[in-house]
C-alpha cells in the first residue's frame, strides 16, 4: 500500500467517525427537544429542573390573596 492509499483510508475512517458523531448528536438533540425534555425525571437527572416550572409555585409567590385557590388547585403531572 502506498502513501496515497494510506491517506485515503485514514481520511475515510476519520470522515466516517465524524459523520456518525454528527448523526448521533443530531438524533439526541431531536429526541431531547421532541420527547425527553417533557419528563421531569430526565431533567432532574441532568440537573436542568427548575423550581419555577410549576404553576402553583408561581401563584403562591404572586401574593394577590389567591393562596387558598393555589393550595386547593389540583397539580397536573407532566411526566
């Protein structure tokens, strides 16, 4: 095998790895945006859960006297 064939082989292996990594990253991004980000457990595992997600928490902080309504509101599970 001469030098040119070796370079072509190395380039094809490198290009294949880059293509696989790009496809995996794109797939992960799409699955995250379309599906996984909706589950609170997955967000908590990745450290992305925010306490301001729950609407009852925001109503309790508003201070407009509707705290009893917020307390009695039924919590909806998003996951």
